[in-house]
C-alpha cells in the first residue's frame, strides 16, 4: 500500500471561553472556636518564647534569623489549609509539606516561616477566629486556624524531606539546600556569607533556580545544619545529594572487523542539521563506524580535565545504536543505508569515582548548553542513560535533577526547547532477575526519569532464541514481553506521570536449569565497542540500549519533518506505540481499565513504529496540529485588554465523513495524543491545587456522535471541575469516557496524554470536533508570580485506522487541507 506524509492542519482552532474549575470541599475537624483559639495561642506563644531563648543562647558575630520557623500540624485524617499558610503579603511563608501516617490515618504537617514583625498578624488571625464570623456565619479564618491541631518550634527533621535515617550526623555529606527566597541574588549572597563564616563547604558554580526556590549544593553535618538554621531566614528544605548509579556492562566481543567495512561501504552519510546529543562517559570517536558522524569539534566534557574520550565504554555503546539503530540488522543487510543525522558527545560522568561537587541537574543543563553553543543551528535530541536511586523518584516525585530537565526541555529562560530521552533505569541483580516480573513491578524508575517533559524509555525484548538441548539455558522473558532489566512506576500514586513512556529493545536474561540467571550474547543488543582496534563490537543491553535506539528513532522523525516541534516528535513516538500481545497477556489479560492503567506503568504505551509515526496509508490517516494559546487569560473586547479567565481551543477537523459512513459497522480506531511541556516548580510544599508542580495542565475531549456543541462545552466544564475536585464524573460523562481504551482517569497524568477509541465507521464519522482545554496550574493560582498571561503550546495528533483494504480515508482529507485558506488568529500578549 502506498505511503504518504503526515498531514499538518493549517487552519486555526476557534478560541472559546469557558468557566473552568472550582475548588474542592476540604474536611476540617469540628472545633469550639473560643477553646481552640486559646489552645493554639498558648502553643504559638510557647514556640515563640522557645525561639527567643534559643536566639539569646546562640552567640555569633552574624545577624540571627529575622523570624521563626514553625511546624504546623493538622488533625489526623483531616485537611490542613496549606494554601492559607502561605501569605502573598509576606505574613508567613510555606516552606515544605509532609504527609505522615498516625494510627492508620494521614496527617498533614507543614513547616512555615514567620518574620518577627509579622507575629501580631498571626495572633490577630487566631483572635478573629475566636470572636468574629463571616457573612455565611462561619468562624473567620476557620480553614486556617480550625485546621491546625498543633504548633511548635521547627526542628532539623522538619526541614529534611527524605528519610530521617539518611540525614548526615557527625560526618558531613553533600546535600541540596533549597532556599525559599524569590530574591535569588540576595538569598544566595546571604547564604554564601553565612557558609563562609560557619566554614561550610559549598559549590559556588553549581546552582539551580526555579520559581520561589534556589538550590545550592553544600556539605553539611547535623551540627552545621543546626547552626545555619539559627542565622538563616532562607531555608525551605534539605535533601541528600544523589550520585549516578554505576554502569553494569558486559563488553564481550562478538563479530569480525570486516563487518564494519562492509557496513561503511553500504552507507551514505548526509549533513542535515539534526543531531543526537549523548550525555554519558564520553565517546571514542575513532571507531570506524563513528568517524563519519562524530567529529572532534562535537566532542565535549563538562570538565575539560576529564578529556572527551570514553573511559568506561558506555558512551561508545550508546553512540553505535544512536547512529545505526539496530546495528545487527544494519550489518546483516545488503541494502544501502542513508544516515543524515550526526552525533554530539558531552561527557558528564568523571573518569574516577570522585564525582564533581555539583548538582547533576546543573551538570546536565551545562552539557547541553556546550553542544548548543558549538552548533546552535542543529535540532538536537538529547539522550541520557545515566540515573540514580532516589527516595523521591521511588514515589515519582520531582527532584532538583528531574526538575532541571523539565526546565531544559521547556526552554525556560531562552525559549530553546528540546526532546530529552532518558533511560528508566535498570534491574541489576541476578536475584531480582530470577523473580521476574515481580521484581520489575517492585523496582521504581530512577532519578531523573520521573521528569514530566522527558520521554522516558523502558525496555522490552524480542530475544528468546537459545540452544535446543535439554540442558541449555532458557530466556526469562517471553518474546515481546517486558525485559527483565527494565524498571516501572507501579508503586507510584495515580497522579504521578506513568513511566516509562515507551519501550525499545533492551535484551533478555538467560536462566539455567539450576535457576542461575545471567546475561547472554544471544540475548543482548549489538553495538560499537570502545576498545578498538582490539575489537569493534560489544554486547549492550537494558534501558541504555533502549534509550539509544529511541534517540535514533527520534532523529529519523526530525529528519522527516525538520520543522516539527520537540513536543511533536514526542507525541508521534507515543502515538505510534502499541502493546505487544505478550505484554497484554502478561499484565492486562482482561483488558479492564484497571489492568490497562497498570500496563501503562510497566510498558508505557508500548513499542513505537517508525512507519506508523512517520507515514500515512490509504486506510491510516494521521493529522498533526501544533498550536499555542493563553489558557488563563483572554482578550476582553468590551474593555480592549486582557482579563482573567480560561479559554479552550476547538478544532473542527477536516474529516473523511463519507468514507467513514460507507464503512458503516466496520471497526475504525480513533487515537488522539496531546503533548506539551510544563514549566516546573519543585519543592516539597504539597500537591494541592495551588502548589502543584506543573505550570499548567492541558486535556483533550472529543465531541460524541450525538452530542450538540452546547452539551459538549458543558461536559468540558464538568470535566475540568471534576479533575480539580477529584470527584466522580456523572453517569453520562462516565459512559462517554468508558468508550476509550484507557479512559479519562487513566490518561490524564503527566504532560503527554494518549488514548484510543475502537468504534465503527458510522460512529466516528461524526467525531470531528476536538477541544483542548486547561485544568489549572501554578501559572493560574500563584498570581504574585505574574505568569497567568503565559503562552502554552502543544502538539495534537489525531489518527484514524481501519483494517479494511478497499477504502481511502487519506485522500479526501488531503484535498480538503489543500483547499483550505489559513486565517491566522492573533492572540494578544
């Protein structure tokens, strides 16, 4: 069947205002205001007195902190008004929020800072709660004061947002200090002055800045941290600085050197401005298969003293696959191969065990900037298979590293956006391989692969062929199944993004008759070796191999569509992915919504297909829309200026209605993928509607076959409110969601959303209206940051596919698009 290019929609969607979301109904304990206010006032006064006593006993030739750190505790099983604990006027600042479990009930605990001059303001809140009523007859400040169960002076452990057992004791360790002050320059200057007096070692170059948070690397023990808290008013939280995991590689040689000569003879190398930027252990670019794609001018290292060569072999292994894709197939093929992209290498892993005293988020961003400065004209796919264990990643929560990658991908600061491909991390121990797949489900994706904006790559395998003798080992995973080497996000809470996003070949594990598990040549991926000229090829496996192939895949899409956005390349990869029969049999045999949600957290959206991602067929149509709009502001024509509000974009798509109607009851699959990059705001301040990590969220909905435009808009309003308030959809809306394979609840985490509907031609003929709408984020709620008028851009992919061969759903849409006259819609900024 003839192949055609993807169809990019030229017309602009209609901008429409809508009501959007409201607030939920928090649960607070019943109180007698006068009694409760008296108790809270007593606790508050005692904490203030204890702080003053501590300040008097602490003699330093430096100013002490100009206020008090307090721990505020909610009632068990009830809500704490964390929003109200952060005053935009500076009366008090919310620093971090924790969830504790006490007597099988969740308890919310917050750490706040109150400046000395604002003490009376908080006292007035307590007094008003006891003596005044609102218009509705409720106690004034009822959510704030009524939700508080206890107040005390904050302790060191209140700032430590990891397991308290990991807090440094006597021996100093490198830690991440999260400063609260939004005046970044002044807060950093104060810290440097304090650190130098206290003789605290810190990294002067390595620093990350986010909205209302600046992260600095400092070497602390318990005593030094205590002293710092006595004099600093800027500390929000503290975490242990994590180190990247070791590389577990088997570089056994496999093939002869003449294979490389034959492959080079069949290869044609272009010079398109598309690159794969590999952040790793360096690359030995003298390898004959890498010489044409990686010049010395594209070899970098974040620390020049390291050298740009590959000291461990891992980066060179990544390079071979990122250049040729499936290298074994390329070597065996007699067909010519065209390679039009190039490689860039930036060494981020040091040649010795002593890691740099820098934040790895800072190192990662610096590496990409080096490559960009050397060749600013290139469209680069950033590829990194370096990861580290982290208690935050174990729960899918952001870290400084993952947030830095989100910020890099979104182009915050310089508007240069990137597709960043990250490995999900590996299952490394033989004992865990023997417990496949239970061990995979129990071992979480590693830091920084919980990044919202990155494309996280896991591993599956088609390698199962070993010997035929009775005593020969057997493959652990079935053909097409999850690789025994791949991690998952099964243990994460539902609101965390499901990771990995997709899976590529990562090899299998061999198990002998006595149960011993190990890697095997026949079950590993072939790649280039760093140890030439002694050997040119090596075994490579796990999520590193999978991530390298994903980077090659992304480069092919960028070459096919040079102007496509990074959001679009990510969307096409996810959109083209499908679960193998083995994956469905392993993890979703009943195909229920619950099983499909679990399958997404194990295998992502499945295995991408380059043909499905890059081309259309007569019976397979792919539409692409790249758009931007202002989700939280609109232009009010009555007053001629921007106003607060929410708006959506409504697409009336060119649609092969007649061809679909002719298919009648023939099955047709409608699939939609929405991809966008969020601006991150990390920090352990809770995950409620105000302090959420993402700047904004976008969602899509499709107008039903028998749904009016008015009813469709009402349903969108309900969907936005339901998501904010975490309440079930009404029966009719739930029924419309049920027709989707994943469903609204299963698809709406993270910043890439994909779902499919298997209907009939007659049903889908009437489904040409698609809406993209916002559901909130800190751009909207943290108004003092003045980001509500920011533009949000996204990529929307819509595809139709039928197995029927005697149908053409492509040509009618192509003709309609060719006849359309684009009318630009000016969005005021």
